């Protein structure tokens, strides 16, 4: 009996390589955007937390609020202006910056901006959450 050579032909190997190349071409762009989406989600969560803290404060009081502007990923402090008193504090997600204003009454706007280039900033005001640096 004659033994037959075992293995794959060149055509079979090329077909497999082409299939792997197509799958990689589809998967790589999806994975590259995941970091940006995660950063935007953390900014959205941070600004929602700060905004809801301000809204809960305004249920009980009407004094203006200020927010300390920490370094990216630092601890933010929400405090009253008159008298000066800390209302609450919290920690920003790494890579996020916060800014905002609050005036007498329930008129306020806080913005969290990710430091990652191209990532969406989020704002939270008396009307709720909105994309960008302009409050809804």
C-alpha cells in the first residue's frame, strides 16, 4: 500500500488566512472604540452623580452651590457659598475633569469633560443630563 502525504494544501491555507484577515478587519475597529466609549460612560456617571447631589440639596435649601475643580480624577467638593459649608464630596473617575456653576435657587449646571481626545463631554443641569458642555 502506498502512503498518502498528510497535511493541508496551499489553497486551503490561503482560504483560512483570508477568513482570519476578514474577521480581524471587522473586529479591530470595534475594539479601538471601546476605550472612548468607556471614558464617555464614566464622564456621564460622574456628572449624573454630581447633578443628583445638587438636586437633592435644592430640595431642602436654596443657597448657591459651588464645586471645586480638582485635577483629573481628583476629589470634587460641592459646597454652599453663604454660609460656606461642605455639602458633599465625591471622587471623579480617572481622566475626568469637572467644572460648573450653581446660583441661588435651582439654576445650576455641572460639566464633566474627559481628558481623552475625542471623548464626549456631559453636562447636568436643572433639566437633567445632556451631551456636550452646554446644559440642557
